[in-house]
């Protein structure tokens, strides 16, 4: 643990509270509360209402309280849920500290959850603002355990939150006051500590011009700072003695743990030239200065400081903003983070407002109202939006976990520069209570393990390995298997663990088909060939907005055009129906049908010959010392009439694993054929014994790697093939680069220099055009008529086409009957699934969004139900299915052709 929590001084007589507005559903409130716990209460503030819902202990002196905050926005009532971590600073076993990036260092970034787990925090929240395109440095001051980590940038209206050594909370504007004293007694001002380059306010100056900064080992990057627009002179000081001076250039490497580097420019560099020499002593001192009172604070007199943005609350009322809020979308309802404390100084509030499907976020004005409603006397804004994150350690668990889904959704937690953590310093206590631990949701057919965990009299986790428990369920929705509870049918159940006279229960929910919004396999296309095996992981999007991976045992599969089986997440084709050129595999869960996988005849497609490429290729090496060249050249020998891609590499310098990349199309790569199951490439080997690999990027931005050969042990031309089926690539997929890998292990056995060439990259993929066995036809419908003609023959329909708001709607079943394919209706979700050839189209009544081969698209109109029949927008659907549509205004007839 990088944060030395044990060094923190004892705390006396104050309370600290962390608050988080979160859009999450409270399932099971706990009543394990300390003496300072409040009862359920309601506070009113003008058009808003704050209601406390529940409370749960985290550790001795810290608890999680949940609120519901209601406000009126645009004449409508809006609800937001709040999570509050309340810390009692009179309790000697709880402390607060700033968490900084990775390993406690500046210029690194990490999620709040990562920082909390790395430092052992039982709760944590994101902190200061930072330039997302910069090096990753907090804009404001940061003090951890009395040590200054970063100085405040010279910006107007920026506030900071601090806890002084007497446990008094404080919110104020701070400036930095420091100086360097040389051996001859000369003094030069220090402008700041561990700060990246920025434009100062209000003069709009350059931060590092004519100034001197100090950089400590808390600064990770070797660039001090990056893109400052100034040429540095740097001085390395260790043990108070100058060890090295580098004029007009940076000292290579990072700052040593036992020293610091003075970084100077212009007038400051002139001072160094005149007053510093290697071997001389030098001293520094610095303070944080309150801009309101002028009081100077030695960092050692402060337990912690974290910077922020505008003042929000002053003397219990909403304050004027101290700087412009345009850059933080002040008037928009977004995710927010703030900090404040109570009038008597006994409580401090860290507040986050979540924006997602369950919570609408807050404007700054709404945030101010919420803060005053819970007792904030003085408060300020912290970084928000995608940075807003709260983690808490559930009772009896070992690590802090994400308390609610961030506004980034599936993208997860943002890596931020710092946060505020809550820490327990309590000794190991005695067993006080037991708690069932495990997932609150499970799927039909899925077996989920549950354990009985315990907490001590300090509400910290305690070893329960010797406790034997008997497990039971309140109903038949779940059943105990000996290893866990298995979901049997949709609904809720209470599971209970009993050990002697002690019992602990948890409410669990078995998700049913009605809880699903979509059910989508990762695989979209696959080759139709007996014996083919394809990985078929399936993901469900719930109506709540979250996503879950559906285990194989929870799914049922139906097959059309083939016989197949799915085992351990792999589908294997056993045989193909006579004459079938296209087949489908459709997953379903509790009656909810998902997107079918399309199987069709596959063929090898030439993807790149390098004869006439129209995109750039380039070389990239890792580590930085790795060098090389990538170019399209004329081949030699048997390839003398062809152009090839040549990769020359030199990996003699640098340490560790080494890589030589042939980048395709810059850093973006090129799209490969949909549903590709294998890749082949001709390679001119160099017998280097290195590895040869390909790197892909799928639709989610995930990097996927495929081995071409390991080791590369041949010379001359050879065709290499990589199987892509096990990778479960989510299309569209791009091939980004081909590259050589030289592993550190056994590096002396492999060549560090060499040259290889590539030619004729091919992919095996389903044939997306040509003959798929679909009929050609001409069909005519007339608006308002139940009769249609197909190639001149009359067909009677049970519903008539109609025109509404300029859009023609038709019964889709008769379209696919005429042109091939099938349409299925799922009543529970009001979903129409149309399959025709290689196309799978899914539409939902009342929703403009539709799925095309598993990919979400946005339409302009929705299907509708009239007279008990479902009609679909004709032109949108037909064009997606490859059917042309012509409209005749005079006769109100629709002609369809394929």
C-alpha cells in the first residue's frame, strides 16, 4: 500500500460525511448503525424534497446512507437517488486521505475503484479537475498525510477542501508561496510544485516562462512538464546538495525518491547559473496561503487537501459561482461531484449526482439545493460528468466496489488523477455479525455461488472460514445445489444461511425474459459447413439499462436449415439440410428470442495484395529504442512481379519485451470482411525465432490478437493462417497491424534484427452477395386493399396496408412470403424479427431504434399495431431486406421487386 495510513494522527471531536447522489435501486437496507445514525427523515427546500431511505455500516465510524432527492424540472417531477458515506472523525479508527493516480504518483491516472483497492480505502470518490488532454495533473493543491503533492495552479475562483491537523474542515482559495535559498544566501521564488504547463489567470500568461518549479518523486513522467514552450535548465538535489545541473536541457530519467529537481527557465535559469554549483547546498521552503485570510499553512499542518472548482454553498445558502461554469455545463443536468461541510464543522459531504437510466443528473443550481437540504454550510464543486464515481466497501466484504454505474455506461469508470479515500485503522476485532455474500441477481439455469461472511465489532471483514452454514430458500424460484443457488424460474426469493442460532438472509431476483430488452450473440455470421465450430457468447441488455453475459446453461437454441448443438459456449454444425444455402441459429432465454446468427456458404476473399494501396503504412516500435521501417516494395525471387509489404526491424536497444509493428492505415486500421472466421497471409520468413502476430480492433474498441506463427522458424515464402473463430470478434472489425514479438525470456536465442515481408492477405468469410436461394418476384399492394398480387397471382391478406403521416405500413409476413425469409412475433416484448438471406432485422413496436444483424440503428418511425395486427414501415424494412419499392400516387399502389 503506497499510502501510509498508519502515520495519520488521531482524530478528535469531528465528523466527516461522504455523500453520493446515485441512480440505483436499493434492494436490501441494513440496520447496522452507530449512535450518530439518523432515522428516516424528510427535508424540504422550495420545489425539492430529500428523503433518507436507508443506512448501512462500512467500517467503524463510516456508514453508507441512501437518499432520494426530488426536484421539478421543466414542470415535471424528477427523482435522483443519493448515496452518502458518513465518516465520524471523532472515531480514532477512521481517516481520510487523498488518493493519487497509480502508486500515488502524479501524471498517472487510474479509476477511483483502482485507487481505492490499491491503497486499501473502504470508500472513495473522484476529486479534482484536470486537463483530459494533458499529462494527468490536478489543477488544484493536493496534500496527502501532510505532504504537498501538487501546488494549486494560478487560476481564478478555484477552491479547495482541506482537513487541518485539528480535524477542522475548511474550504478556501489557496495560493502557493515558496522559495529556493542557495548556499550564498540568495533567494529565488518557487512558482509551484509538480505542475504541468498551463495558461495562468487572469493574465493569460505561460506558467513556466521565467519561473522555477520543484518536481518531486511524486511526479512520474520524465517530461517536467510536457509542451511548456520553454527550454529547461534543471538541477538535481539529493540530501540537500546539488548533484547535477543541466543547462538548457532536461536531466534524463525520473526524479529519484531521495531528492527533487528544480526546473527553471529564463530569469530563473539565469539565477541558477549565477548562484548554484554542483556540490553546494540548497534549501527550499513552501507554504499554502489562504487567499481569504492570508494565513500560511505548512503542508505538515494539514492532514489532507484536494482542489476543486467554483464555490456552490456559503453560510447554508446557494452562493454565486466564483468562476464561469460554461466549461462544466453548469446549466445542464449531468453527473456531478461536490464537497461541503456543516455549520458546526462536524460533518463534511462528498456529493455525486449520477446520470443514467435511473437518474437524470443535476444542474449546478439543483445541486446547490440538494446540498443545502442535507445541511451543507459551505461547499464547492469537484470534477463531474464522466469522472463522477463513488466506490464503497459492502459490509463484510474485503474491497471497495463501484456503488453505481457511471455516466460512461458500458465504457466503465474513467481514469482520473486523484480522489478522496476513507480508511479504517481499527485493529482486528471480535465477530459481531454475519452476512450472505453473492450476486443479487441470477439467471434461469445458472448456478451462482454464495458465501457466509462476517464482520467484527469495528464493522471490518473478519475470517469466517471455520463457520459451517446451512442454506435454504423461501420459495422454489431458486434451489440449493450444494455449491450455490440455481435459478429455477423468474421472480424473487429470500436465501438464508444459518449457523447455530445466527442467521443471515439476502433477497435475490431471478431474471426472466420480461426483464430483457435485447439478446444478442457476439457472432453475427459464420460459415455454413458441416463440422464447423463457432464460439457463440450471448449478451443481454436488460430493461434497466445494464448488460449481462448469459451463460450457456441459461440459453435455449433453435436451428433453421441445419442440425447443430451448443456445448460450453461453442456451436457445432452437425449436418446441413438438403438445398439449404443459408441457416440460422437463434438463442432464447425464458421465452425471449434473440438475434439469430446467420450461417452461409463461405469463401476465401482476397483482402490486400499491396499492388495499389491507397492508405499509409508506417513503423512503430516498443520500447522507444526499437527502430525499423515499413514500406511497400517490389518483391524478389518468386515474387519479383508482385509488390509486398516489407517490415525491417532493429530491436538491439532497449530492455524487456520488444515489438516491431507494421501499422496499416495509420493507427485506425482497415475493416475486414463481416463474419471472417480465418485469416491467411503469405510471409517471407527470416528464421528469427520471434513471434509473428496480427492485431485487430472490434466494434467495442477491444484489441484482439491472433498468432500467425510462434516461433518464426523458416526462410522463403510460406502461407500462414490464423483461426479467428475463438476470438468471438464483434463486427465491424479492423485489422490494425502485423508485428514481430521479441520476448525478454530467452531473448539471446532470437534474432534482434531482421526483415520479413507480407503478401496476399485473405479472409475466409460468409458470401454476402450472389445466390443465397432467395426467390425473385414482383409484388403489388394497394393501400386500403386486402388483396395483393405476386407475379400476377392474387393473394389475400388479413390486414390492409395503410398510409399514416406520409408513411406506408404493411403486414410484413406477406412480404417475406413473396420474397423469401420469415417473420416471427414475440408478444412479450412486442418484437418482430425478420430473416431474409444474410439479413436479420429486429423491430419493436413503439421504438425507433432497430437492430440490423445485431447492430443498433436509428429509424425515423416505429412499427404499429392496428386492429390487432402489427404493421411495419414498408420502405425502411424492404430496403434493409434488399427489396426495391416504387410508389404510384394515382393508384396508391406499391410495387415491390427483388
